[in-house]
């Protein structure tokens, strides 16, 4: 049996996670061909079913099925008291995955920026269990924050059979730490995402709408939340007062703990009677959202994969960045992130946004021309990452 297992997927309530899953599955299928069983290991199977991800033999739900009064729970508690680590608890929560790990499996950790955060121990545990079972492992389309790369993470990274960095800053950081035996640089797989046509919302003017995506990450500013919201309100007022374009507020993450609509609604309430601003509340999947974004004239986005949808559709885009991935991707596309990314921490008044927005408007045609000439090759590179997987499959002895 030959299995290809995608794990560390957070659930499709984050349309960026969904985009990675769909694109990765298509890339592998196109490059590696048929003859494999495909499994998606997910933190939220229900979200994946809601957006109709159906390209897998099965979706495997992460879950802790161990009774509190079982011997396994007792053993995990004992290990915690002796060692001070929660590894055994985490392992039990992920044990539904392990039956798909083995010498007949290729396993891709697909979380993108999962390793950017300080709570990455669950990734180390599942990867360690995969290697125990002689699984070939890949860290797929990743970004890494150097400040979080502690000894445990570095040890974990060195055990991957292949690492695909999705932007050059992460790639160079990996090489800096000597993680270079099988480290490659390819664009995020979501640059290969297809769009799916939907009806444009009432008030959405095709090719004359500014799409805006905001997320709770805008609160990373040093300013009070209310002040941050007012900056974006004032910025939209500026757009309304200086042009005839419509504004569409477009969410990209629907998780209750990090919901874009919670932020966008706070902004929209000031414009609901303006006839110039609309908000997209429909539960659209990532392909449908990409279609909407592709019909914008400009796009301003906080979620990385909303901006990837815009870039890959050749839409002039300003990224409201909060991590290395935003800077790295913009640098790889434009040669520099200057004027293309504005860190959330630097947005202290509406003038900061207006300056970058004006740059987009003044350089609209040049940016579009660059994207139209650059994107076909760049998107093809995202697909060619599948060739690296194919090489790994060919040298793997499947039982």
C-alpha cells in the first residue's frame, strides 16, 4: 500500500488552510500521478466537510479518545509529573493519525506558518511519531520566525527528509542554522489554487472595487483596539471621498477564536448606509473568495492567503503584515517589500495607510504589468515543488 498523508491541518475555517490543502492535493496528483491513497489529518473535520473537501480517501480527526480513568491517562500524568513535559498527553490526542504513518507512507506537515508560533510542541510530537514508524516526512510550504527557533525546534527540523520553504527569508534562515541537507525554496502551494465563479454581491463593481481584508492581527498595534478600528474607518472614508470605487470587506478566516468578520463588522457599521461599502458574509470557500478577490481593482489584506489570492490574480496588493511570511513573499515577487507591505505595528494613523494606498494607485499599471509577466513562471514554480515529492517517493521503499 502507498499512502500520502497531509497532517497538521488546522481546519478549513481558515480559508488559507483550505487553500493549502486543495492546492497541495492537486499538485501531488498532477505530478506524482495515481496509485496512492490520500489522507487528510485535520483539527476540524467538520469544517473540511462544510467546504466540500472530497479529494481524500478519508479525513482523520485529531482527538483525545483516552478516558481520564484509563491506564493511558494515568501513564501520561505520571510522565508529566516525572519529566515536566506534556508530550504523552499530546501524543494521545494525535493517536488517530499514527495508524497512517509507516514505511509505506509519505507524510507532509502542511501547516504553513505553524512553526512560526511558540506552541509548536504538538508538531514535534506528531513528527517524532512519524519518524518512529519509518515514515518519510516533509515540512511543506513553511515559514519560520527565527526568534522562535529553539533547540527543540531545530532538532525537529533536522529530522525532516525534505523541507520546502515558501519564501526566501525562511529559506536563508534554515541554511543559516545548517538545515540544508534537503531544504528547497518554492512558492506557497496556494499560488496554484483555482478560482470558482460565484455571483458578485450587490454593490460590488467588477474591476472598480477595493477589496479589504482585516483580521484580529491588526490589534498587534501598540494602540488601543478602538483607535485601531477608527484608523481603518478613517482610511475607508478617504477612499470614498477621493474616488468613485466601491469597497468590499472580505473575510478569509471564520474560526470563532480568530474571526475576520468580528473586525470587519466593527468597520462596516459606520458605512452600512453609504451605498459605497459592502461586506461579504456568505460562507464562501477559498476558491469562491479567490474569484471575488480576482474581480477587485486593488486589494488590501491582512491574511496571507487572501493576499496570495490577489497576487496570483495579478491584482495590485498592499499587505498588512505581521510576520516574516508577508515580507518574504512580497520580497520574492517584487524584489523588495518596500511600499508593498506595511507592518501592523507601523500603522499609527490613517496617513500610514493612505501613503501606501496612494503608491498602489499611482503605480497601478506598472504593478499589474509586473504581476502579469512574473506570475505565470512563479505559479509554475509552486507546482514544480511536487517534483521534489516525486523524487522522495521514488527513493522510498514502499512495503
